[in-house]
């Protein structure tokens, strides 16, 4: 979707900010630029919306060179979140959120709906739309800054160290929020930070920069597994490198096998018997080929006709993760996003396993104490982190 082709930026006086950057960013990825001050990370990001013009090379969006695009139109098509938030103090929260949609001439009768839907996504009350920025905390204002960047449904969102000035708890909450939004909406996020933990937590791919050059551009797991040089090793730190193999174990190596399930054609009576005998409060629903299609919960089933009701009438959606998803991501979903358990599926969506909060805690204990040994060598395993709702 976005491609840098031999991009450089040299300022007057000969200072080289960016030198010969080549990289591709696929649609829907969360990309993090990281490096020390003056490394060129922010310059790279700001060249995407032409806030800074490249001295040489080309930046393409969907195959089109941005040199040939109108500057204002390009910037309105790209969301932008900055550390200083940038909310207009004389406008209420509603007016701040819908600034870009108004500039794009969206119908006025749609704007309230857009603002209400977005503010709910960041767990703020709709009533806050009528407040002014000074009436909100710093963390709440930053949430508004994030959804303002999403208000015109832009496919690309730029985020320039958006959480750098926040306290650790607020920052952690917003990291979880942003990652969840990116996964849910499927947007392309370009994020600049100087915090390696933040980069490892959020990124699908990380561009590590030093002296204006991209030193390494890869997934977090590949960077941890094979740092390009001593600069990258020092950035990561010895502790993270020691934990890398454990964090990126594929969940199929640590999952609970043969989780409790029931064919969707069965009755609620049969489902309740299985749950009672197995001492569980929910069951996964599968078809005749053991493909995961949903789940059922005891509290919904209890109101059914005990003999004749079909379990499929009580089907609930369920989020599943691929068998090659790294353990780190499963821990994130359970600890940060609040999932009690996660079914594991193969590439054809067959139900093959389960991770629960309890099983993850057991793995963490063993990993911390040094007595966990994976079942097989995972050096050649390709890791994905797709979560799918069925």
C-alpha cells in the first residue's frame, strides 16, 4: 500500500536526515518506526503526508507517487495523531471529532452518528461530546485525538509519539485501545516511538533507524531472533533477547488439546450434560468437519426448552486465533483485552485446541522459573497473529 523507493531527505546546509530508505508497508499493517532522537523516524513518517518533502526518491501510495497528489487532499485522506493532541480549545469534543468530515463535505445529519459511534469505541460517554477539551483529562483528550484521526474513515493513520507525555498507566491503557482499534478496523497504522517495549507490543513490523538509515525492518519476532547488528542488540537489551524464544512460541505448542465442543445440530439438553460432566460453563460449536462456527454459554442455554431446543439457536460469535500465533499475542489478548479463553484453529478453521487464562499463567510461571521446555524446535515456524471472529 505504501512504498518508499530510495527516499532521502537532506536539509539546507547538508544535514542528512534520511538516507536511501527502501521499504514496503502492506495494507492493514501496524508499522512502528523506532530510533534515537535524530535517527530519521519522524521525518520518514511526516514525508508520507508531505508535511516534509523528500529531497530524492519516491513515496507511493497504492501505486501512485505522492509528488503528483494535491497536498491538502492527501493530508485530508490520512489521519494524524500527535503527542500534543492538537484539540481546538474553543470547539467542543463533537466539533473537534468531525473537523475533517466537515471539510470533506460529509452530510451534517451523519456527523453526530459518526461522533457517537467513535466515542463509544474508546469507552467514553456520549455526553462528553458536548464538553470542551479543558474538561477532559490528558488521557481522555488523547482518546479523542485518536478517534478524530479515524473520523473520516481514512485508510492510513499516522501517529507521532502519541503517548510520550502520558503517565505509565494511561499510556498502557491507550496502547491496548489503539491496538484493539487497529485490529478491529483493519486500518494501516504508522507509529513513531522511542520506546522499544511499545514497538514490540504494537507492531506487525518494526523499522529500526539510526543516522537516517533503516538498520532492520522486520517482524518483532524475527528482530528478536536475529538482530541485524550490535546497535539493534543494544536497543533490544539482553533480557528481551533471553525471553524472545519463549514469547514467540506458537500457541499450538502450549495449547490445551481436544477442548470441549459439540456439533451444532445437537440439542441444548445434550450440551448441558457435557458442560455438567466436564465442569465447564461454555462449549464451542463445530460442524460435521470440526470447523469452529461459534460457542454457547450455560447462562443462555438455561432458559431453553430442556429437551427439544437446538444448540445452534443459542450460538454466540467467538474469536479464534491461528495455531501459529505467538504466545505473546495470546497473553496480550487474555491479559489486556480481557478474553477468558481463546480457541485455536488451523488454517482451515478446524478446532484443534484452547488457551485459557489459567493455562497461560501456568506457562508464564514455568517460563519465569526456567523449567518450561517446548515440545519441538520452532526455529523454522512462520508466526502469524491473526484473530478471526466466527
